[in-house]
C-alpha cells in the first residue's frame, strides 16, 4: 500500500468520530514507541541487555518495553531511554495533521532515528546562517548569559555533547526555561 493510500485511509478514519481519534492516538503511542525502541536498539547493534545496562534497567524490562502488548511507558522511562540512545525526546501536544504525517510513514528508516553523533541535520544546523538566533537559543536555555560574554559565561555544544541530563543539570544549566526570555527568542527567530 502506498504512503498516499495509507494517508488517505487514515484521514477518512480520523474524520469518522472523536472516539476513533482518541483510540488512534492511544494505539499509535502504544505500538510506535515499542517498535521505535527496538528499531533504534537494533540500528546501534545493541542487545536488550546492553540497552538495559546503558539505561539502568534489567534486560527483562527492555523486553517488556519492546512489546506493544505489554509496554507501559512513563516520562521517566522515556527520558532514561533517550539518554541511553543519545537522542532527543519530544513530548508535546500536536495537531492531528502532524500525527497523520508521522503515522503515514513508519518505515524502519524513519523510526530508527540517528543518535547525536550521527545526526546530520544537527551538524548542518550548527552552521546556521542566523547566528543571532543561535545566541538567543543558547541564552534561553541558560548556556550563555546576557551581556558581555566571557569564556566562563558560556557552555559550548562540544562540552555538552557527551553529557547526560544529570550532568548537564549539575553544570548549573536551569531545569526550566526562563519565561522572560521566550519573548527574546520569538523576536530573534521572527515569531510574534
């Protein structure tokens, strides 16, 4: 079945009822996360035991998490897995159109996302044509203080590259984004 056919069928079904949409979202999460977990692990050439060691979990727990019939994820578990894989974790509300785009192509190539070291998109973004945006983003996340920058005032991308989330928090980076700085970021990136 082509991607357009899958997308068209999903769109038709989503229009059907709120109950269908609710069930689709729940089922999508329950099945996609275990498949993505397994796909990333296999892409890295890791066994369940190796992933368990890196994530601080028993291999048996990884087995359960990779089974869409039994897996129950919580945010803490997802963060530990993201840290072990060295990938980003995005948890947010989204429009159905975005879910439809994502659900239309769940090939192994798409769901087995690259880790930080192999993320070509990230390394391209590092050479931004908009350095003022980069500075605003760094400041927003506490990696650069406002005013005249000193070497001790900034944290380089390379110093964070191998750090776990606990190590980053230990380096004094804030756990929360300073709301007063979100306006600065929106202005720097051309938002309202």
